C-alpha cells in the first residue's frame, strides 16, 4: 500500500522546489570537496519521510532500507553519517516548513500559536537523567501538564501554524517556562504582519505590545474573567484556533512526537523539526492533488 521509493520521490520534488534558489546542481547547500553519496536535500527528504512512516529509530529505518530497498537506494550513506548530517541540517529542515507554509498559505492573515509538552523520560528516572543536558541555555525541567493532569519532565514546544493548517515555525523551551515568556522570541520567526491567535497562557500586555510594535504581529486571546478591555475573541477565532489541536494530535499519532530516543538537545531538535517538516510536505502533497490537506495519512498512498 505504501511505496517507499515513490513517496521519497514526492517528498524530494517538494523539497527541491522550495529550496531551488539555495541548492546547487547536486542538491547541496554548500560545496563538498568530496562529493557525498547522498545530497543534503536527500538527507532532509529521507529524514522527513521516515517520520511520516512513524520510523523514529534510525537503526530500524536503516535495517528496513538495507534489507528490502537496497536496489532502490543504491547510494545510501552509513547510519552514523546520516545522523551527523541530519543534525547539521536541522536549521534547513526547520526552514523547509516555513517555505512550504509561505508558498501554500500566502493569503492567510491569521496564524495560530500553542505549546505542547515534549517529555524525555518517565517520572521515576528523573533523578538519574543524563540525556539532553548539553545545552546550558535550555535544560529539561519538570512541569505540570494541565490536560493530562500530571507532571512530566522534558521540554515544551511552541508551534506557529497558518490558518490553512501549515506549520510555520517552532521553538523549544524548558518545560517550566510559562507560555507568555516565549512571546519575545516570536520576533525571530519573521512572521508576516498578522493576527496571532493564542490561548490565555500567552496573555501578557507588555510583551504583546512590544511584539506588535517590533513585528506588526497582534496576539489575540480569550480574556480572563477579571479583564476589562475590549473582547476581540469570537466564535470564528475560537474555531480557527482548534486547527492546531488537530495538528498536535496528528504529530503525536503519526509522527510520534512524544516518543523520544535522542540523547542530546541537538538531536532532539533535529527530530522535532523533521516531524514538523514531514507534516508540511504531506499537506503540500494533498494540496497539489486537490485533496483535503488535513488527511495526511492519505498522502502516503500510492
């Protein structure tokens, strides 16, 4: 039912189209004195394709490729080389989502932001945890997950998507960081002038005003009971904001967002942006085929 090589070619065509001004004839973002077996754009494509098939273990992925797809992928690199290059290209993978979003959501003037926990271990292991502590600026911490009514240890991902449902940008913070404290970092995402729909966790009058003055991005949230300002929240905006809840469900179900095998923060970020980019490509495939873009599993059928 799923033709791996055919889907790889679909993903590769979209990746090449959005990066056409940045890659050379070989599909690389830079010149290599010794030409690699797989180009940069192929490494990114394989990473996104693996996440689309819920193959979040590189050992498992390369085992399948070498056992059943040797003829279809004759230039497959070694797993260690693949991991190293994927981490190095993580910024380009994140940029892929943004470029796809701008191409397929160019007329959207509303975006949505929300956060989701990214746990890295279970509660009994917290005291002896040693993974993902290489970045001193963003260390894992313990926080309360209101939806599940329990504590988790790890990070928090903030995701911005367009009204059409295409992921635009993502950022990782420590789990205990309040949502409103992420607002100043939004100016680095280069959002177009738009209305950014959020929940009450992003309420912060001073930071919202500063973001609007610097970037022209206006954050609109529901009001708390004791707030006496004009209420701009309505049924249509509440309905639009639910799009991101659906996307989070898809990321957890198909891309296995909350199942982590990374040992470093860099590796975790590379995995997360690959998962997000895979959703962007699947939605783009559906859009080009004039199918409902939200049915991302259908995009893999060949």
